């Protein structure tokens, strides 16, 4: 129960801090603000401004791409579910050693069995290539969007303080 409360607190904190910065789809996909930057300095300043301005939208984009990557790689999904479920089951149902015939089975034995089965399964699921696909695809999308979107008028007054 305590772990569920912690997960709930983390989800609430995530929603309050990161997802509260989400911009509307009309603002995020405003095609009237799209233009090619004149030079590298302008592209860099656009990327700097837009990554802060649209940080919640970019985080949501990464989450959607990660879910897509997991759903299109079912072996990876099975391997992660097997390992996570195995950890949860061992912690919940086998905290104490169990006597089976003349053998005593401890948590260490169960974890060893979980790793002997789970790690080769995870290896064949190719998590490294999935990770690099996620990094590459999200980088291309985010940097492309951030460099092509012109900053709004409010960016001109960002450093100005009220008198």
C-alpha cells in the first residue's frame, strides 16, 4: 500500500510540474509560425527558446514514441513484464526461505533463476536498438520542430522586468 501511495505521489508531482506546461495543440501545430531560420545562430536561439516553451509537449512526444516502440516490439514488452513481474512476485510471495523436500529455496535462488531466464530474453528483445531509435526519432522531431517554429511575441519581452 505504501508503494502505491508513492507511485500516486510521483504521478501527481509529474502532472503538476511537467504536464502543466503543455501548450494547446493549436499553438504547438501553428503552421503560420513555421519558417526556415536564416542562419545557424537564429536556429540555435529558436531551439533554445522553443525547448523551454514547449517542454511539456516535447516530453509527451517522447512518451508517445516510447509507448509506440514498446508496442511494436512485443518481445521487449514481454521481457520487461517478465522481469518486473518476477521481482514483484518474489518480493511479495517469497520473502522467507521455503523448504522443498531437502532443498531450501531462498530469494537469492529465485532472483538467480529470474536473471538466468530474463536476461537472455531481454537480450534477444534488442533494448539497445529500441533505445537508440527512441533517442534518434525524438531528437529529429524535437529539433526539427524547435528550429522551424518562430518564437512568439512574448519571447521579445522575456528578459524585460516591469518598471
